[in-house]
């Protein structure tokens, strides 16, 4: 691990995060232990991500393509993170941080943002899997707490 990585991880620890290595992967947990994130360097960029759904939660259901469509709609809302499928079929949610964003406070803020989006989106995704119905734009805005007065 490089000195830059050590400094960033030490900064996250000083903010109350827990850092651990599991099977060669660095995991960083939020101070309240509500979520753990993969901490992975990609050149100068940093990837932070967490599992959103395990394959068995969605792959055998009739409305998987509807779920994919909804995730694309969410992507276009500029949430600051994205959904992706991992090599082993897990649906993950994460973000890439460019070098200037890699300060402990910024990293913690991004992890909290991803955690918030996870909590908001998970019930909507479960609804889609069960019913095949994508929430309306207004329902999505309500779930995120977007005010009607913002134009």
C-alpha cells in the first residue's frame, strides 16, 4: 500500500471509520457501522462500492429487465454514484473519486451519500421485483425528499 493510501486510510480512521483487510480487499466501514465499502485504487482514481443486492435476490424474478430499466433511470438523475453488476452477479452501488476528491472528509461524505441512496432505492427496487411497476418520477422525487419548489 502506498503512502498516499496509508494517509487517506489513517484520515478515515481518525474520522471514526473502521478499516480492515478481507481476502486481499480493503473494506472501510462508516463510523456507525451501517455500511462497509470496498476501497480500491484504479490508477489515480479511487473506487468505493458496496453490495446492493445479491444475485439470488433478483435473478430468478420475472421483472429483472424492468429493474435494469429503473436503475438506468436513476443513473440519469445524477445521483453521484452508479449501479453496476459485479463479475459474480452481485448488483453493487458505488462511485469513483478523482484524485482531488480523495481527502478523508470527501471520502466519508461520498460513502454517506452512497449509503443514503442505498436506503432510498432499495425499497423501490424490491417493489419493482415484486410487482414489475417502476415508481413514477414524483414517487422517486418524494423518496429522495426533492421539493416541488425546485425549478
